[in-house]
């Protein structure tokens, strides 16, 4: 049976792949589809842990156990992972590879099984797909062909997540945190995962804090995508980029004739986010006059359009983020204290990259390497030991965003399969633009200024807001100078 004739697992999860849903939810949707197509009672997706070699049940229709971990070679699934051969087991109790320990622990009776390996495009085994107890009769060779095809689609889906091989390891994947493309396993990140999941189960306002480039937007997206509002819109508003004269209209909309040029009624972000989440990025830059209107919305879920008298109610959850010291802004009279408390009903802090440890830096670097090598069709597949050593000793003032840009640049410029340290655009490496210790007398001032601005933007990972703050100028001024 050709793959074009088979039901598409990829199609059923295409929307999830573009979001920050938990990987378990994504994988469960695939396993549900597989079980349905094979007319089975239960299904399990095992992944091979690239570090330990164990099989771990990332998703299983097994409510009696939270997780199954099998040592290499144990059970039918372990046998398939070792040999790479699909098997049909008509009678589990008489099969020499069958491991009865799971049935004993769960009280479930396995009668027959169909188990196939999950292989990537390079024929490396990443995991095992297993279905149990066909509802009508035994699994057939035709069923095996179908499950082999579905396993190929599962492998393609895994390629689009952060469940990927580590470095040069030929087997397995990195069994990492719960969210797709949020990489990290240090204590600070596991604590953050717990708080994201807690936030996703409620509808309270959330304040996300962290330096520029740490990934606050990804955290906001993960909260929305795993909440009951995931089918609704998530509207992202960057408070630093809204024109001062139009910010109220952008947020709350306006009526026709509200100001010169307002020739029609326009809905604002609060209306567009109805039924979903409004993400107010860099909330510390919201002008004082609008803070009162935002506070009223948080209290009453009501507002009026600019130039209007009708009170509008919308069902919107507000998630905000900032890299500013809001307590200091409150003390300076630049931010309303009552709004501050309303925004931080639940507070999350995204740690800076330098505090996350070398292992997180390495895995993020490998993740970006794989991502951009595929996107730009480059041969680069690994980082040399010297390159990894250079990455973990850098202080990363631009955080994850700076690391991402560094790896992307190295991938684009690479010609071979390995990226070495001299290809990293970091201070002190051959591929970088190191800071000049001084300029000869008579150097044009424009050249000095241009060089200083460019290096500052690079050190901030391309984040112009952060660069403007460090330079002590406005974002619009920085934009003009960069032109």
C-alpha cells in the first residue's frame, strides 16, 4: 500500500507542529490516529533515549502506569529496536521476546501485538511504534505494511520537533523537556516548565519576566497553546513598536471620525483576541495614560473604542512580559502600582542563558545547528570540541537569541560537515568583528559611531530594543542611525 493511499498522521497534527503544544500532546494525537487506523485497543510510542539507550514510553494508552522504561533489548519493543525488523505477534504469551512484567503491573492482558521501528531519512532508528490487541482477529501482514508507512510519517513529524538525535549518536533522540522547541533541562528550566503548565491550567493574568533574548515569547505561546483557549487567537502586541499617537487605537480600536484620517471603524487588539490570549510584550513601555484603561479592562473585561461611547465586553486572557524593573518604575511613578499587582497574579521568570549551565548551551547550539542546516540546505552536522568549548565560555549578553544568530551565521557560511570555533561570530574568534581598542587620530566620527552601534547590536543578538537601552538612545533613533 503506497503512502499516498494511507491515512496521513502528519496531516492530523500539522497545526500542532506550528505551535508550542507539549510534545506529549502532539505525540498522543499521532498514536491515537495510529490506533484508530489499525483497529487496535491500545498503542505505545517508545523513544530510544540517546544517552542511556533505554526505551521510554513517551506516549502510551496505559493509564495504569505513568511511564515504561525498558533496558536495551527487553521485550518485543526492545527486540525491534535492536534488530530494526517489524514483527507481528499473533500470541503474545507464547512469544520468546514478550515481557510479561508490564501486564502484571497493569492487570491488562496482551493477546497480540504489532511492533515496527521508527527510522529517519538516514535509516537510523529513533524509536518503536507498537499497537496491542486487534479488536477483530489478529494483525496481518497488510497491517504491518500500513503501520510501517505510518511509522515513516511519525519519523517525519519527529524531525519537526526538538526530539532529535544528539551530535554524532546514531541511535535514539534527546528525550528532553515537555515543550516543542523550548530546549533545556537545568533546574531553572524544569522549574519554569512546571510553572508554564500550572499557568496553562488557569485563566489568571500572567507576567513573564526575563532579559531580552531569553525566550519570553515562546513561554507565552506555550501557555496559550496548552490552555483551554488554544483554539482561539493569540494576538501579540510589542508595546515598544506601537506609534505613540496611535497606541490607544491599536489596542482598543476606534470609531469613524475619532481623529483625522479615521474614515472607518477599526477593531483593536482586544477585540481581535476575543476567545483567546492577548500577549502584551514589554509591558513596561506602555504609556501611563493607557495603563488606567488596561487596568479597567482587567477588572471588568470592558472598554470603549477611541471616539466611541458603547461599552464592549470581550473574553480575553492577558499575558504580559517585560525585561524592565517594574518595581523601580512604580517607585518612579512611571508605572501604576495597582496595574502592576493585577498583571502579576502569576509570575514566571525565564533565566538568562549564562545561568543555565554548559549542557543547556550545548543542546541549544545543536538544536539550532540542525534547524538551520536543514533550512539553508547546508552540510553542517556537528560542532567541533573547540567550538563547543568556545560557546560554553561566552557570557551571552544577548541570551538565546544571540546564540541562535551565532549558529545560524556559522551554518550559512559553512562549507563542510563540522563547524569550528573560527567560524563562530563571537568576540575573540577569527570569524568575529572584535572590539577595537582605539582609533587613530583623525578617524571620522561617523565611522567610530557606526562601528560602536553595530557591535552593540551584535552583542545583543540583534535585539534593537536592548541595544538602544545600552546605548542610552531611543529605539527610533537607533533605527535611523542603522539606516
